C-alpha cells in the first residue's frame, strides 16, 4: 500500500478521477502492482476498502489485478470499477483478463439483476475504464484515442444519458447553469486542482456538461462524494486566508456558505478529508501523513453551523490512517486505515477513539462511498458490496 497521502485523496471516489502525472505516482503504482502479484499468487482476495471521494490511492492498472493475462476456464470476470447513480441505479465495469474487452453492466433494481450496456476496447496501458456517474442515468467517460500519437495520451470524452447504452461525444461545454439538475451531482477536479479548474454540472436534457454559474468561493475546489439530498459540499482553500475551508450549497449551487478551519494552516494545498451522508452530520479530518495519525477531527451535527474538534484521536495500535472516510447512517465516522501491508476500516462514534471495523485486505482499489441516506457502495475485484448503514456489508455479483 502507498503511504498515507492526502494528495491522492478520493482518487476514483464515485469515478471522479483525474490521474496526476508525477514521479511519485509511478513509484506507488509500481509498489501496488508488485503487491497485487503476490496477492494473486497466494489466492488472496483483492478487495476495495472508498469517494468517492473521491478515491484515496493511485489505482493499480488492470494488468496488476490478474497474472498471467487471459481468463482461466470457468473463471468469473473481475470487477474493475463500480459506481451508483442512486440506490437503484448501480453500474460496474467487468473484464475477463488484463487484455480483454471491458464491459459496462448496470442494475436498475439495486443490484438484484444486471444487464450488459456497452463494451470498451482493451486499453493499451491496462487501465480500467472508470466512468463518472453524475445522475441516475447520466454517465461520463474519458477514453484514449485509438491513435494518440507518439508520447501523448489524449482522450475523448463521451456522455450517456440512458445509463450507458448509447454514448456520444461530449463536445464543448454548454451555457452556464444557475443550478444543478435535481438528483444529479456536481463535478470538478479531484487531484491537484489547478486554480482554473471549475465546477461543472450535468445537463440531462441537452446531454451535456455545463459550468456552474455561481461556483463555490474557494480556491482548488474539490467536490465531496455525497448524496445530492445532502446538499453540495466542496472542500478547498479560503482565498482570503489560504486556510482549509468547506463550502456548502443547499440551493442546487445558486448560493454558498463557507466555514474556514482557522486552526489549521494551508498545508499541502488545503488537502484534507470531509464526509457527510445526510448533510447534517459532517466530519472533517486532518492527517499527519508522516506519522499516519489523525491530527485533528472536527464534527458538526447541525449541517456545519457549529463544530466540535478533537485533537490527536486514538487509533488501534499498529494502524495508520489513510485519510478517506464516510459518515455511517448512525453518525459514526468510518475511516480507511493501513496495518502493515494491508488496509481496513476503523470506526468511531464521535471521532475520539477508533476501533477496528473490518478485517485487513491486501489491495485497496477504492474507499466505500455513500449513495444516499440508506445505501453505501464498495467494491473489490470479485463483488460489488452494498450496505444500508455504512457498517455492515453484503455482496452483490454483477454478471
């Protein structure tokens, strides 16, 4: 597992991914591939721990999940990505081998049955196809061009408004919208958000993406993975002080209110974790990446109006926090953490003392994420997992 790093926070959370291009990513991905090979040889379950996010570690390539390439007789396909538009509309990308075609399947009944929607050609780099789900049937995917040219990897963006059956070129962004369409999510940069990275919203009627007319008043704004019913939450930097800040809109993005965490300095570009499921209980956590410890946890139970902080929360011995988290239905804070070379989930009712919730797993693909107030989603290479409370998980098996 890579070391805890907020700069990789929420990578793939709900499919909101922009892959960074820097040397440390290459080194971390190499370590993940090496560990994945060991896990596969030993027959170990390759499991997912997420954004969400929004996505906590650099994902291993599809080639790292199975060796050698080529399906074994009677082998089940691997889940290489999963996401949800709402509690009923679930999606997964499956592949039979590292060099095989990847296929998108969908469920409209909460995972009871699945139907094949579309196929994507094998990626030359072995990367999984990871759509972004912005609404129950509104999906976006970036695919590499067939002949990108030497030394470049341009992509073509495509949009589906019917749950992945038909795709068309995204084209240029449409006119700015005053608010997001009801039941849809906002989208923005996830990793190393540049100053000019704007917030966009889905326009289901036009089948397009459009900039938000009144974006949150933050620098390096990163949307949280949260149900639309919780409001639209964005983390970033307060432009006046440079300190970490959290903004929320309960008007579909027309207006925003902001809270600045003035006890915390602008470290690492204001990268921190924030999580909410119902829009009332909100947990913000700052990590000490060198020690793998939670430096400070803030908790609000009134939608961000008031906050209570806990310094140096206690983790079980041997565990190191990795940053990504969710708020369970009962208000507990569930965080992704690492022990030795494996990861698992820790839980605390109030952000003070954390205890082990799940057994460690070998390779983290993505953290669990909230879908709505009564549904959470997680996945590993074998199954998609659903939970009604964020604490207990059951597998559903895409076909």
